[in-house]
């Protein structure tokens, strides 16, 4: 059970950390009514070795926290429910990318 809890906590930290990183690196500096290329988001995340290192650190940190602190069960429910926020943003991004891919390949 501690493996599941540590993975949940690590992914929770990683999800909100990624959202904060993208906000501070990209979205905070944008002008109103401007757009961001999906390639920029991909370059800042999956093609960035620091992002992958942060994933490993978050999973290790989640493991350390779970091993050293016995949290009340309500905390895990809260972590699971609030973890749906970054998962929802990921699902939204993947859906938009899948819908835009056929549109970008057609030439008028």
C-alpha cells in the first residue's frame, strides 16, 4: 500500500509542479489574446532533462514522505481528488493536440 501512496503523492507533486513551472516559464509573460504553440510546451516538458529529473525527485520525495509519516486516510482522499486537476489539464491538452493534428496536416 505504501508504494501506491508514494506514487500517488509523487505524481501529485509532479503534476502541480509542472503546472507551476509552465505558468512561471511561459504563461506569466504572455500578452493578452496571445497563444502558445504546443511545440513550446513539449520542449519545456518532455524534451527537457530537468523535467524528467524532477519526476524522479518527486517520486523519491513522495516515497520518503510516505515512509516517514503516517498520514490520516482523509489526506489520501484529498490528494486523489485534487490530483484530478493536473490530470484534467493533461487530458485537455492531449485532446486538443489530437484534434489539431489533422487540421494542421491539411493544406488549402
